[in-house]
C-alpha cells in the first residue's frame, strides 16, 4: 500500500477516534506528573515524546519536558516518507525515521546508570499511537526499535501479521531480546490504535486500546544495552525490516506503566469522541 492509499485508510481509522488533533493535545498535556511519583491513575513524564502530526521539518524534535529528557530529534530518511496533517506515513520502500546518531543518552537513561544497575532495576514503557497499513507485514516489521541491526537490540515493538511483537533485551536474554513476547491473534488491525508495551517487576506486557493482549515473565535488567544503538521508527537501523502505516505519536518512559495507568491514558485519549 502506497503512502497516499495508507493515508486514506488512516483518515478513516482516525475518524473512529474522533478528533485526533484534540487527542494529541490531550496526550501532551497529560505528561506533567513526575515519573517516580505517579499514582495508579496519574500519568508519568516521558523521556522522549514525538508529535508526528503536522511534522514538516526533516528533524522532528523531542518535545518531552522531563528534566532528564535528552535532546534527541528524529531525522526523516527517504523520500517515501509522506507527511500528512494527521501524522507521518511510510511505505515499504525502506524509509524510516531515526536519530541522526546513536541514542546513547536515551540508552543510558533507560539502563539506569551505575546506581540503578547496582540495584538491578529496569523499567520501560513504549507508547505509540499508530495506524498499521495492513495485517501482512512480517519480519517482524519494526514499528519502534532501539537497536543496532536485525540481531542486536535494546527493545523492539514490531508487527508480525495481525499480532504485535515485543523484544526486550535483558541480562537474562540473548542480544536480540528473544524469545518474542507475542500478542493475541487479531490484536493488530489496520486502524488507529493506542499501543503500549511495558516491562517492570519481571513482567513484560502489551496493551492495545487499554486492553492487555500479551503478558510474559522476563527477568534481568538493561545493563547490557548497547549505547551505540539508534532509535528508529518504521524500520530496522539497517533498513531491512520495513513497516508501513502512520505514526501519530510515540513516547518512551523509564517507568513501567501499571495496567490502571495504561487504561487511564487510553480513556483520556478517547474522551473527545
């Protein structure tokens, strides 16, 4: 599906969410609570927050306001990236959005530095408002990945047919972050979806529109993460695991959102319906 056709699919899907622009304003406004102080219904501050609607520049800034938020813009790579008012749309022609260099600051913030490594703590939330173009992409196709190549990563949120895939590298996994955490069949649909992946307290989870669709025990911490990894949307860093669809918003947190927080976030997103 080319970008224009994908955009039409996305426009229809987004209409089912109500005003996506109002939704995004609500998301950005909801990140004022300190991450480590978040109560079950409160929402933590992200380390990175990318507003991909009306993104006209080749460098898309990180608009997170947390004190520890790194200066980590995303660069639009390849002319097949299509900018639309409702988001950034990509096709399977090897486009991507990625950090111009390594995402060292993000890796170090998430892996916790010396103090958290000593305590063997590791938490993560990856949040994306996206519109998959179809249910045919495999590989898994990379939606959001912090990695060096197809076989070395920190984490990846991806697509395998009609399922979401999560890979998280810890000190107890291989460097590819496998085995995969796999959502229930049919969880991925070609419409606007709020997708959240979390890791904390030795459990990895995936949620779609506030509903848990995968849960798996996983131990270890992020001490082995590669600081030279790139943050990439829509592909692998090497350009050979392409995804197709629309990106509306992407955020990454150094805390594992609770099921209540994920549901609260989704409820706020659809409050404008």
